[in-house]
C-alpha cells in the first residue's frame, strides 16, 4: 500500500486530479452511456412500426457511419440503426446506386442522445428489402448480449491505466539533489 501511495505522490498534480478522472468520464460518455441506450432499446412487433415512403439518401456521418435519410412529402426523416457501433443501417457497396431511389422505411421512436430518435427496423429500396426486421432484431440482440462485456472492459481499463502509471512512476529513478 505504501508503494501505491508513493507512486500516487509522484504523479504530477495535473495528472492526479485532472487527467485520470477526465479520462474516466470520457470513456463513460463514449462507451457506457451508449451501451445503456442499447440495453434499453426494444424493437416493437412489426405491426406496431411506423411506415414512411419517399426517396432514400445515404449521407456520410463520419465516425458514426452512414446516416439513412428519407425525403417524404411531409419532410425529411433521418434514421439510425444504431446498436452501439455506429448508426449505419445498411452495409452494402450499393449505397451510391440506391441514392434518390424510392424506398419505404419501417421505424419506431427510440430516444438516443447520440443518433436521434428514429430507429429503422426495416428498409425496402425499389421493392427489395435491404434490411429486414429479423436482421434488425438479431443485430440488436447481439449488441445487447455484448454490451455488459464491453461495459466491464471499459470499466476496468482506466484502472489498468492508473495502475500502470503508478508502476511507471515508481520505476522512475529519483535523482538526488546535490
């Protein structure tokens, strides 16, 4: 215990009281909170989904993947198929071919701080189902099963970082003042 306390004292104060807690909070915001949304999301039965039709567009949403947008007579709707790894609904090389094509999206409201409120459960483009309801349910179930593992991993990582920094601080050779 004395070695841990000594290693802690050797941290520069900015590291001790700022970087470690901020890193921990940053990891929580990026990993834990989104996973909690995944755990709380339930896809309703197919009959209860809302249905919208219009022209489909795929927009690059940087690190979140491709945002699926549907332009309807009532306005523009943006959809997410977010399951904790990005908001991309359709993983296909055909996204450019499908731009501005007639499409129907079956969706439901699922409040999510990171991606918006509309969760696309099924997507049909030009009469072809490119994302089925069953695939959405399966992807969400896989994300739910892996969420606790990811949360635990990212819960312990900051402590491993902290312990490693203490170890490195203890290894530093203290030069005597002459």
